[in-house]
């Protein structure tokens, strides 16, 4: 063997083959194996620890369920309480608005009732005068009674208001009123209002005929025209009452006396009076009674101010 060939073989023995692991001494190999074993054990310990922490028993599930249930239940109670408070506030607002409307109407109805009583007295006077008194020499009291009895109709007509009541009915807000007695009274007053309006229509129909044609034929409208020129009051009834209280006397006559039938004129006035008496004692009185009952219930249940 040549000297060069021996040198090449020695070099190949010293250089490890490509891709082969480096050969370590025995001591280093043992140390590395020990470290790998410890690392594997630590990984196993960590793995088992996490698995133990993620596992839940029935007590944990029960506790979490109770906490979730309590949270949902408390939320429901809070929402229910809030809704109850809102409904109570709305109930109080509606009660106050209804009280104001009915209280105002109560005052108007009482005034209309008092005025109607005065009108009935004028009608008694007028019917008696037509029956047997002088038609050519009229006293001062004749034309005021003539005017209030047969001409003034709207002044004595009571028109009940039901705007708030209709709003509550149409919106379903009457359910906020828990009182059964109050709900019944609200139903009663709705009936009273309808009856009152029907009665007003009947009175107006009688005024349109035969009273209006009678007045156009036998009433001297120049008397009222002169009376209103001397008084700036807007209400005709106030003008007439002022005239009754002063010393002024506006002389006028009954027109078309030859064609006037005394008995027929007296009967016309008395029939109209009976219609007004019926309205006052039934429809108007029923409304006033129900109105006062509702106001009383509203005051007692909602601490509203007295009239």
C-alpha cells in the first residue's frame, strides 16, 4: 500500500459520515437521558394538573345553575317593579286629567241647572201672560221672559265634555284603573253623556219647529237689538239680567196680534217647559249625580284636591 493511500484512510476515520449522529461520550449520553426523562415527567404532571382543574362535579354545576337562575329572577323582578311603577304613574296622570275634566263639567252643569230653574219660572210667567193678560200694554218683565223662554236655547244647553274619557277608552288605558266601582261609574257616565246629547237634540228640534216660526211671526226683534246696543256684555242672558236690574224700559209690542191664538201660544210654552223639566230632572240630574260620585272616588283613591 502506498503512503498516500494510508493517509486518506486515516482522514476518513476521523471525519464522521454526513447524516450520522455525532457520537458522544458515555457520561454525556447518560446526563442527556436523565434530563429528557425529567422533562417528560414535568409535562405529564402539568397535563394531569390541567385535566383535574377542568373537570366539574355536580355541586359546581348546581351552584352555577342557582347563580344564573337568581340573576335572571332578579332581573325579572326589577323589570316587573319598574313596569309597576310606570303603570302607577300613568294611572295617577290619567286620574288627574279625568278629574280636571269632570270637575270643570261639574261646575258648568250646576250653573246650567240653576239657570234652567230660572228659565222655568219665566216660562210659567209667559204662558200665564199669553193666556189672560193684555197683549197691547206689555209690562217691562214681558220681553225679558219672552226672550229667555223661547229664544235663548244654547245658553241653557249643557254639553258634557268627554275628550279625556274617550281617549282612555280608545287607547285601552281604562285598564289602569283597578277600582271596579270606578270602572262601573265611568261606564255609567258614558251612558249619561249619550242621553244628555240625545235630549239636547230633541230640545233643539222643538226649537227649530214650532218655536222658531212662532218667534219670527210674533217676536219684535228690534227690542233685543236695541237692548244689546246699550250693553257690551257678550252673554245675552247677562244683558237681559242687567236690563231687569236697571230702570230702563224698552217699549215694544207683540207682532201680528190678530193671528195670535192665546191658548195655543200658552200651550206651546208649557209643552216646551215640560221638556226642559224632564231634561233637568232626569238626564242632567243623572249626569250630575254620577259626576260627583266619580270625583269622590278619584279623590279617595288618588289623593286629589277637593273641588
